[in-house]
């Protein structure tokens, strides 16, 4: 759907609640900027500047197929599945030809792509395309894609380094080694195998050995982003303790080893201890270096941290974890988000850091509780996201300042976690929620119902 067809002159603001037309138009923009080479279809990082992108889930094009898969799941229109299959097959071709590139250097990535072993990770390495191949393959019943996905997973396992367990980058967060463990656990769960149980156990054991002990629990330092403060922590989901706790809980589910669950509980206890009261809730600071900056998205904010609380609630049945999850929501809401921006919630709409992550959080809470207050919050957040669409071109597109410390750097990116593909997917989630339907797809690191099946 073209952008100018979205606005009805007689009811010019109705489009703000019309999430499906916006999602279709955003998908049309993605199709309009797609490119093709000998291996198949691909997307640049920033089509307007023709900046190349890798094939990672984070800032590469690896997850664009997921958006079209979700559109097909909702609409049953074959065209969307065809696009998803086209990209999945191109990822398989690139893997077989040795041209499947991981994360490439981009403004705002802080050199993450330079970390040795990261090329095998879930968010910025080969793990993301492996997941996409498996997810698209199983939905489309395409065994060739499934085989290619498992081939990548097996290669990831082979490239692990064995010292007191197994590791790849020696970075414990979901962004790196923790995410590999979560991805392998998802594959074993969804496909009904147990081929990676030992690897998950070894990876969890290695990460557990890196724990920092506090009177208030356990933490994991994750990335050393500031060499002048080697003891600093980024405790959120992608880099630090929240994501590690999630991995350890999944390791407990796979292996049955109580030590992993105990450590995850100690990680949650630490996060609660460092959290700061906000309104009638609480938030975990972006970094232990500062108690005054609070991200609100998936990466370092409550949208991500709540996933640890949710999975612990699912596993233990203890209401205290759901109570903490709800406290994180109240802390976010007390900031005024999504309508009020703050130091940790700047002009970004992405599924990583921005309005899409906040919308997704609302949808997640609604699916977990069926409480209409969460549905109302999710739809209000989606309306805010819809209002940020740029509609002066042929298709709807989201242009925003992805890099927090550089507000002048505004661009439209294609990726799933850090670009338009993820925004379109979350608008589709909002459309389904509006009609009291749950999301059609859950990423491996997302424990909210409906859980992977």
C-alpha cells in the first residue's frame, strides 16, 4: 500500500490505529529497496546511503525474512511467504558459498563486530541467519532450509573453544555467547532433539564460572565498554546479568541442573538490589557507572530485563517474579513513555532500544496476563509508533536517530532488531493484539506466551 493511500482525507487521523495498512506499506518499502546478486536477494544497512550491511540479526539483513514470514502467518497471502523464502534461500546460498558475512562496522556499534568469536553469535554473527533458516524452513515445511540452519548450528558448535566448558567470544551476554546457548536450546526444544544438550551445559558452566559474587547476589560484567572502569557493568538483557540469567534458566530447563536455576535466581536478586525506584515501580540503570540513565527497550531496559522475571515465573510458579516483572512495567510507565522521551529513551523506534520494543513489551504483558491495562498500553504505544512513520514518500518508512549520543545522525535502516523490519513486525503484533490475537512468532529469547511450538 502506498503511503499517500494510508491517510483518509475525511478521517485523517484514523491511520494511527490502522496498524495493518502501515505494516503492509512498511513491507512494501523493504521490497522497494531490496537488491540482488548471484546468491539472491539482500538488503543494505541504509538504502538511502547505500551503506552495505552484513547478514546478522541485529543490524544486518538476516532477520528481514522474519517480517515477511509474520505477514504471511497473519494474512495467508502467498506473496509474503515467497519473499521470506527468497531471502532464506539467499542466506543458505551465502552460507554454502562462504559469503555469509556477520555484523559489519556501523556508526553506533561501538566496535562490537571486532570481538573475536562474535562472528558465530546469535545477534551479530552466523547464529541469527541459522535461526531464520530454521524458523522459515519449519513454517514453510522446507527441509532444505532446515538442513542449512542446522549445518550452521553445527559449525558454530565446532568453532567453540574448550576451556572449562565451551565459549566463543568469552563474552557472556545474550549478544554473544549467552545468545548461542539460548539459540541451541530453542533448536532442541522446537525440533524435539537433544543434540545440543551437552554443548548448552558446557556453555552455561563456563558462563557460570564468570559470575561476580555480591552480598546481594550474582552478576556478570559482560562487555568491557569502558577500559577506564574495568569493574563497570551493563546489567541489562543484551550485555549483562538479565540475559545471562535467562540463558541459565534455559540451561536448567534443558539439563535439569539446579545450579543453573539457583544462579539465575541470584542474578535476579542482584538486579533487584541495584534497581532504582521510579514512580510506584522500579528500573535497572543502563550501567553501574550511572544511576541516572535508564534505557527502556530490549537491550538495557525493562522490555528486556522482564524476560528474566517472566521465565523464572514460568519455571518456579513463584508470584514474586511476576510481581517484579510488573514493577518494571510500572517504572517504565512512570517515565511517561512512550510519549515522553528521556535520557535513555531518545528518538528511536527500533525493536532493540525504542518504541517498537516498548510496544512489544505491552503486547507481551497482555499475552501473559490477559489484563486489559496492558493491552491498552500496547495499543497506545503502537499508535505512537504509527505516528512516527514518514509518509511523504511512496511507502511508509521510519527514519530515526538510532545512535543515542549522536542525535544528528538520522537514517532509515532495514534490519529486524535495529531497523524497519522489526518496526513493521511489531505493528503487525499490535494489529493482532487489537483483535485479541497473540503474536504468531516468538524469538528464542522471548519467553512470553505463546511459547515456541
